[in-house]
């Protein structure tokens, strides 16, 4: 396991003694738990394991400052069960992808509404800093990537967030594209869940004076990421290592703003240590296409596998691109891990094409 020093800013913020991380057994959530423990902060990790995995935090189980609680943040009794005196609440529990929302739309909406409200209640009771991990930009703020004709994923912890898994939040560019704003659209629950959680966070702060912030996460990748997406780095690496053609859906021109999980975790903690209430983008270390990601995977694995393309059509939506300028100005955050190093660490973690780690 690669360890990196946690640096948080500004330095005037008192040191945290104990943190609550919801969705803490998920991809990003588990890395945040790890980073906090390494920094000497006690951690209560809450996850119902609907999409997270206890394996992601098993290495922390013996640490005296770490406690794992298998609970659903949307349950009414959760605030009473979380009786810690917290200085920090990182709310990473929310739908991981549009696919998760299509499979369990009511659970996804409950996670956004009831789960976020419960996490806010716990933070307010303790006088803690609350940070919502959201995904990408809500619809209407998307900035098309260069070359896109005009137009464009929250991690579940109802099981786990924190971070979009290798693909960023989806949002149609026009009202006619039909996903996020149409009640019956394929991404309706996903889009509504993200927007509502952000609106609820802002409204709670306005009414109760709670110290809240929002961090918007984009294309995060690294060890413990979910490997069930066909375009994820672990899935592509599995094909390359097996000597199979590496499959790229569509024409491979859809763009990603890749950022390694260590950099994202550092950005989240820096924003948490600030007093900013405005949404802050974390992401955008490396803008590239899915086709180029596949080629990089082949190069890193040393495979002789070729590329296989699906239907040669461009994506029907554009993806929002992060604007890291506020994170840079607010707390000096910039991505530091190169794609070469990030890909090597990610592929080494999965080890073989047969390994599949949820989270």
C-alpha cells in the first residue's frame, strides 16, 4: 500500500480529533478513512455495504482509532446511533453511477434525501464541519469538452461515494436529451439525487448555521475502484493481461478528466479544512479520451492486445469538465500523480484479470 502524507489547509483550522465518514467502505471513502487514520484522526466509518466492501477497510480494523459501523444512513435511527463527538463529517454516501440508480432508484433518492439529512443532523449536533461529496456539475453548468458537438456519474454509500468510478457524472446537454430532468429518463434518479443533496446541504446551512461545504468529484481512478464498468481501467487491464482485444465502446472519443485517488483524497481534505461553503471542483489532472485510456492500459501492461471498437458513433451526451482553479486558489491543491504512475498502481492493485474488487 502506498502511503502519502495528509496535508490540509489552511493551517489555522484546529486539528480534527474524530471524523465520521459515511460511505466509508467505498472507493474514495476507504481512502479518506485511511488518510485520516494516518494523520492521527479517529474515524467512524459507516457503510451499509450495498455497493461498498468491508475488504476496503479491513486493514484499518485493528487500529484503535478506527470503528466500522454497518448501517444505512437513510435509516431514521442512525443519528442516535452515531454518538461520537465529531469535528468532521465527510458525507460520501450516495449513488455511485446512473446504473446504480436505475437498479435501485428509490434507495438512491432516499440516500440523497434521508441519508444527507441524517448526516447533517449529526454534524450540527457535534458542531462539526460537514462536507458533501457530490459528483460533477449539476445540469446547466456543464462545459463541453473540446471537440464535443455540444453537450456530456455520485459514489454510493448508501453503500459508498465519494467518487464517480472512473467515469464522470453524466448529464445531458439539452432538455431534449432526456436523462436528468425527465422523470422517466434513464438518469432521472441519478441527476435528481445529486441536485437534491446539494440543495439540502445549502438550505440546512442557511437555516441552522451549520458549517457545510460541497466538493464536486470527477473522473477518479485508483486501487479499490469498482471494476464492474466495461470502460473502467481494471476492466480494460483485465482484457489486456488476458491477451484479449481491449474493447472500447462507441468510437472512443468520449473524454475523461482523470485524477488519481490519492490526489482526490488530498483535495477533499484540503477543502474540508477550509471554511468554503461554495462548491469546489476536485479533478482534472489529465484530460484524455477513452480510446487513449485503452492505449495507455495496453502500454502499461506490456500487452500485445489490439483495440476493438464498438459501434462507430459519438456519445449522445457531453461530460462536464472540472474547473480546479477555485481549489488551487482556496487551498493550493493541484494533482501531482502522473497518469503513468497512477495506472501502474491501479493495475498492480488488481493484479490479474480475474480479480474484481467492489467498492
